[in-house]
C-alpha cells in the first residue's frame, strides 16, 4: 500500500471505542462496521492491557484482512507492528510522528490528529499520510468540550493548505456529514454517531451513502467544489 | 550485546517506579541509581501517556548509555524501539514473549515475569533472556498480597531447572538479599527498598555490596553454593 494513497479512497473511518458502545466489544463494532461498508477500522483503547489489546488487535487484523480494508491502531506502535497492522493513529499525547514513521517505515500509514491549521501543517511536514481534523462540531465522543469545536471553516483552510487527505472527526452525524465533505474532507470518522447506534452496520452504510452523495455533488476528490 | 549474556553480570536491577518514590521522578531515581552502581535500569510507568513515556525514556537512554549499563522498558515495545533501549520486560498482562522477540530481534533483551516454576520454564522456552522471579517475600511494591510470596524454595527450584539468569524481585531487602543470592538468583531487583530510600544511591551501593559478598560466599555464578 503506497504511502498516502489509500486514505484518498476512504469514505467512512470507524473507531472502535468501547466506552460509548452500549456494551459491545471491539470485535462486535468492527464486524458490524465492516458489514455496513466501513473503509477503515481504527482500534482505540486507552484502558486495555497490552495483552488484551494485542489479542483484540489480532482478531481485528483477521477481520479487516478478510474484508480487504486497513486496520489502524491508535497510539500503540508495538501492538501495530506485532499484528502487522496497516498503520497507527497518533494524538497529541502519543509519540511524535517522525519517530513513529521511522519505526513503521514508508509503507505503513501514519495518521496524526490536528485541531488547527498549524498542527495540520506540522502533521503533513512530519510525514503524516492523513490528518485527523477536529473536533469539527460539538461532540459526545472523545473531547466533549464544545468550545473546542473547530467548525467547517477549518476544514476549508486545511483543504487549501494541505496535500494529504483530511479525515474529519468530532460531532460528525448524518445531518452534517454532507457539509463536512463539501468543505473539503475526503473521509468522515465518527465514534459516538456510530458506536451508539442500535444497528451499527446500518448507520455505517448510511454514512457511506451520505459521503458518496456529497462527493458526487461537490466534484471530489479535488475538494474544490461548489460550496 | 549477546542474548542472555549480559544479565549474568547484573547484581542490582533498579526499577524506576515513581508511585512509591516520595515525589522523585524517573530521571532522579535513575541518576541516583546509576551513581550508586546499578547494573541495569528498568523504566516502568503504567500511567504515563506514550508521549511522556517516550520523552522520559529518551533521557534515561542517554543516562544509561553514558553509564554503560542497559536500559530496559517495561511492557512498551514501541517505546523501547523508539529510544533504542536494550530490551523489554514483560509481565503477565503484556504481549507474549515470542511475539516481542520477533519485534526486538535476537540481540535485545527480553525479560519475563514468572511467579512459579511452570511460568519460569515457559519463559525460558519462549526465548526469555532472564526470568523476573517473584514476589519472593512479602512486598510493599507492585503486588502487596503476602499470600503470593513464593519464598526461597522457588528460587532453588528454578535455579535447578533453568539455564537463564534469575532476577529475584518482591520484598528483597538488605536483610534478606544474601539468602536470595545463596538460593540461586544472579540478580536482585527492588522497587520499594530502593525508591523509598532517602538516599537512593547509597541504598543501591549497599545492595550491590551485599550481592557481591553473597556471591563470593556461595561460589556464584553456578548458583550451586554452600546453602
């Protein structure tokens, strides 16, 4: 998988956070997400022991490989290498991207969180394959502080400034997903809007359809659409 | 450093746990431990973020390299690789030793915790370079449950059964360190007995002297001494 290539084709990026998942496991979330057409799965668990995370990651590796989609591990480079994951996603409390790039090599995916334009530019300069941009809207998920919501204008700014794909995250829902794509994101990521759904597969499918429809309307993938 | 080789020369193995350390940092513990003659430093922190742990590990890597002693990272393989540590120590909640061996290669150290003879044999069969055996005595450290103390008889059994070095841990103090060495351990590790000391350097030096003295008395390194 060429660096920076794969992310351009992602529509829906599912993060298997179990805290909001109504008792469902990482495996259950991933299975349903794949059934609904998820383009990439990120395993995220800040509480699990390394042993537990490794065992879950092995199962998700098998599932995603059978589905032909990438598996990305949040934060934990050793786990990612151990299960031959496709990449790692790095937040601000994780290892620096340039250090992780050396460990993963050029052919794995390194995604980096950014909350503003400066961080997004740093992520690209640091060799990130995509930027996880947000929180775009007020969110019930990872960072519930509404004052931090960046809004769509940041998506437009980052789209103008960066070459790497934008994975928009934070409060993205079926109601606003079209606006996020029209602002220039290639991919939408959601935690609460997906893992809290009674039918995760159906919800992922709806997200994928909304992204697809919005992309057609704004002549993606250039991101310079009619909006 | 040849696999399994280095550990045979360790006397005192210092674990930089900060929880019991009276407010002292990993760096402060490591600096004093090195000053007192520690033979190996293990960085252990289950609470820190990956970013924090990486930054601390970088500083400990520099300090241990200048001192010419190995740095071992508890649990976190990605951090160990990122800072070019000498090895990783694995507890029961960490990744399996054979998986970690593949990631670290033959020339780095893999240490594995064992609480009984079966686990010690498994550790050796799994490619461990040393076994961290214990808790030998009732401990105020990692696992304060006194019913789990294994006693010196386990050290003797493991010494008979294994070829790799024994790093004895758990309740090891200046009062009992000679008995641990005489039972067959090559190395003593301590958390509370070292990091709670007012003068860590002095305490490490005392441990090293006690180990040296006990080794002379029981004709180590064979471990089959006069006891």
